[in-house]
């Protein structure tokens, strides 16, 4: 509903996902409001998630990245859009924001009734020696991506001169790239640089890529990248950059390693852009973002904030966190518009639901990781590993999904999930379903009963989501005592695979009794000792565990079987 009386003036600082969605939503709700949207860059709304794919030419035209231009907002929504315009100061008491024209430097003071801050994040760029050398780029804006693409097409001084040679001398050496940072942008740039023909090295300060993943799943991604020729330097940070006379760069690391490069991509993540908020005296949270309530209001009643610059509540843990994702930013922009016109919309928090493509496969996650639960000192949780096919095994093209699901032992509530597969859409589907389950505070018993689409080329009659729920419910109901590879202690390890399988992979000192022989050889097993049962992926071990329990053995199923121990092979493996 629109405000009665005086025409309301709303200024929105920043476009892209949060600010642009707020502006469009606000116009749909209030035809009379005066809406001004300012953006210091040249583009008001663009697909920054597509930038890495533009650098390699997978996305051919720069115009494809532009979601909506200035004319769209002006003609369709009657919004006063000002690009190349930067907000430099806010006076909350008098409700005035100062705007500076980036090109001319002219400053104007604009009054507002409501102010929405959507400044986004700024790329982390530490003051390392040589970091400003030519050939070192970051990937945050369309101009950033354009500069990288132009550099790739031009090449270094050495490479660009090769056309003047003849004969065997025209064989160019393979260009080298170093990507610093193993998060979303880093991994995507690695893939796109490989696609563009580069020999790529990834340098990451942490001991794994993709920090939201638990280590065992990160290992799978790392092995998959190495199979595609990527060199990994994990647990090592960059110390400096140097440039030689022929234009090539050298990346020096803290451990003393040197990596030559024709191009360097900095993908060290982003931090909230809070300079304007701090200057205005707005509250900044413990994670360094603008502190807002669940209606996107800051500590100043008439100023709202959305997007990468704010702190949000983790939906599962309730902790303050930073989530630099377009989906939450878009929803926050809509909520801010609702609140401005008097609606009671609220932001539930974020689960960090994400997916990333990696060399034909995908990794996705939602909710909390086991790392987070351990950090918080939580013990009321359990996990299951399973490796179902992406669709019916008899239909051609089925790929295994490595799926990990975390849940409460006390009530079965789903806490988090991670999935990886060479079948990216299959990963997307299952994590999206589990993300909704988490948002609805569903339990593993709900997963058992979930009714999902099924046809042989898309899934199975017992979907992986159902399968995860059934396994977890068996654990909670006492039908499937569970163990994990780190908890063997003095337990006897019983391998129920066929002897020929042990020639491929085996565990020393394990007792091998194939499942088909188990009933006739129970006398060979101790009754006064825990028995941890293992097979390739867990299914035969489940059958064996049920058999042993009903014969009064202290049996436990090793979750995920050998695949959960040797996960680095699952992305290109097959199911047992």
C-alpha cells in the first residue's frame, strides 16, 4: 500500500542484486514514491556470478552480463537512476545523504525519507609487495572481467611477439596462470583459465579449497581439479609478486616457493563495504558487517541495509555471519521494500545454500558443516555418508553422488548437507530439497516420506533424499548402530566384500567374510568386542549389521564404507 499525504522519497545506494531488487519491488508496491538509485560504477544491475565465464569466452558477449540497464529502470519503473554517482556521507539526524559525481567531483546534498544501503563488498587486497603490478587482477565488476579478457587475448610481451618468428619457433609455450584463493571465484577462475588454455596453479592459505565444505569433501574437489591438470599449493599464503623484463610475473609464497605466471588472479574473498555506514555512526557487528534486524533496519530507524555489506543470522545456529550470495541479497532487497511501505516482512536468516561447478561436476552445500558443529562444541549430532546413483542405474549415464547429511541425535532435525557428483543437476536437485527441509525445520523422518519426482533418467523410486532419511532414521531408531573411520578404537573390522574386491583396496588386519558366507561363519566372530562392518559403499554392510545384531553381536555399520575413507576416487568411480 502507498503512503498517504506527502510523497515519500527513498534513496537506494548501490544496485546489483540487493539494491536493484529493492528499487523494482518498491515501485511495484508504491507508484507514488520518489525513488533514487545511485551506483558508483557504470552498471546498475549485472550478473557478477557470470564474470569468470566471460573472461574465458564461455559467455561471449559482455552485454549478456547486464541484467537491467539504466533505461530499463527509468522507462519501466520510473526510477531516477544515477550511475557514476557515489554516496560519500550521511547525516542521519537531518536525513540527508551527500552524493558525488565520480566524473566531475560535484557534490550534492539529497534529503530522504528512507535510505537503503546496498554497497556490497570490496575485494580483499592485502598490501603485499608488487600487488599492483600489471597482469594482477581481481574479479568483482564487469570492467574487471573485461580487463582480464583483454589481457588474456593480448598476452605478455614475450608471448605477443611470437608471431614474428617462423618455423618451429612459432610454437608458443603454454601460458601460465596463478590464482590466489580457493573460494568460489578462485575455483571458477581456475576452471575458466584451464578452458582458455592456461597451465594453472592455485595458491590457498587454508589447507583445503572451498572453506564451507568439510575436509573430506574438499579433498574430493582437490583430487578432481588435479585430474584436470591444476597444480595445488594449499596451506601456503602469498608473500610478494615480482615482474621480469619480459612481462612475466613470479608469485612468491610464505614457504619460499616460486610460481611463474603470465597472469595472476586475486580471489581472496570480499569484506563488507562499511565505510559509509561507519562514517554515519551506524552499528557494525562483530563480524564486521552492518548490523541489521530481521526487517533489514540498521541502528538508525530510517536507514535500511541489504546484501554483502550486512551481517545476518545463521538460520541453523543463530550466530551472526556474513553471506555474500546473490539469492539472500535479492530477498533482503524485497523485504526492505516491504518494510518501507509498512508491511511486516521479515528475513529468516541464511543457510548459506550454495553450488559450484567444477570441471563438469558440481559441489553443493546447505546448513551447517561438521566443522562448524565441532567449533561450537556441539555433540548432539550424527552424520551419514551415502553414495547413491544420480538416477536409476539401469538408465544410461548414472553417476554416483557423494552425499553427507548432518542431523540432531535428539530429535532428528536436519542440520546440514553436502553433495558432490559429476552429475551437476543431480547435486543441485538434492541440496535444494534438503535446503528447504532445513528451512522448514524438517527431520530425517520427513526425508523418509518426501515425495519427489521420479523417472529413470531423473532419479530413482527411492530418491537419494529418501535414502538419506531412511538411513538416518534407522540410526536414530537403533536399527543401525553407526561408526565412523576415526572411531574404530579396539573394534574388530569386518569386511563383507568379495575377496577379489580386496585386491583393489583393503584395510590391513580386517577380517574378510563375504556377506553371502556370513550366516555360516558367525562362530569366527567375537561376541565380547565391538565389530565395525564395512563394504564398498555401505549397503552390504547394512545387511550384515542387521544380521549380526539379531544374533546378539555388538555390530556397527561404518558409514559410507570404503568410499568414505577413500573419497578422492568417488567422483570418477562407480557404485557397488
